[in-house]
């Protein structure tokens, strides 16, 4: 695998009226090599279409991941919500397996209804047991993502601990979310980025950054964290060039997924900027 590859969170904007199966060829023609299939409003792709997407991705050597539905809360005090959340993750694992995606990215849950973040985190770990068994069987990684809102379970420390306790799980670093939940104070410089990588390696081992699956965009935030994603040319943080420059001096092999409002355009800009920084 190359040092870094780049892609989009979902179907490229230029293919708005085209089937998702055309995305791998289109992305490859642009010099992009990854796509995260967005099942954020539900896993609606059937097995036949998923398999066709996988065939196209392998044909053009485009790395596939899948983002599970947003409607997941494994820390909910309501058992029916937890049950539906587990089923959504399992459905996501199955769909990822059909298309040959290596990873299911998901937001684990919320602190609401708990006396402490720790209590919510441990409930999430317990509720992921069934899904982790299926992920192991299907050879699909589970990816708890650094989340953008403070009330969500999803700090760097929390996703790393989840990954240490759950079989077949690895942390997903969303640099914009990390920046938003820390109110623009972290990461701000190269040392901050290196601290993130060191924390992952120290607690999980170097294989968890080879590859490291990452999301990026600029982001607007408030007291509660994330408000809105922005393009790379807008005056928000974090600074992509700092992140790339820091990662270039490590052993990290990375996948950068653009979550910018101008998906493929900023994925290409990230690639261009990183080539200059490295």
C-alpha cells in the first residue's frame, strides 16, 4: 500500500445521478483510490449491488470501507434502542462483507442517562460483543470513530480503549472531530499530531496505524463540539498541512477520506498538499 491514499465519503459529487458502481472507475481516473460507502441513513444496498460494487473496486484497486448508520447508540438506557443499534452494526458488517470492504466505521453512542463517561463506555464494549464475533467471522474490522460532539462517546482515549477491549476493532481518527471536541485547542501543531499516533501505538501496537483510517475536512464548532463541516479553502481548522507533515515523518500508512462539502475536489487538494508537504 502507498504511504497515503485518498478518497471520498460517499459517491463523488460528479456522479450524483449515476449508480455507485461507477464510483471506483471515476475515482481512479482522478487519481483517488478509496471510497467509504455511506450507509448513514440505513443499510439499503442489497447483496447483488454490493457484490458488483466490490468487483468494480477490486478492478480499479480502490479501497472500500463502509460507514454504518448514524442511528446507533450502544449506551442507551433503553434496551430496544440498543438492540436496534446492534442489528444495524451487524447489517453493516454483512454489507461490508458482500462488497469486500475491510472496515465498518461507526459512532458508538452517547453519555446521556449515565453517571459517568466510563459507565457509558463499558456498556458500549459489552453491547458490541455479538457484533465483534460476526466481524471476526466475516474478516471485517469494526472502526469506532473519534466523534465531534462532546456528549458522544468518542474521544481519542475512548476509541483506543474500545479497540483494546473489542476483538477486530481499530480506532478511526477524524481530525476535524478531534479538533471540534477539543474546541480548536488540539491538534494545533506537529507535536499534537505525533501525540495522537504515539498514543495509538503505545496502547495498541504499530499495526493499528498501518493502515490508519482517517477522515478530514475543516470544521466549525461551538461549546458542544461539532457544528458543520467546511471545505479546505474556508477559514476554519484544523490545518491539514500540519497533519500531513507530521504523519510523513512517522511509519503511518494512511487512508484519508474527504468529508468536505466538495468531496472529490478536496480529496484531490489533500493529495496535492500532502505531496508538497512530504
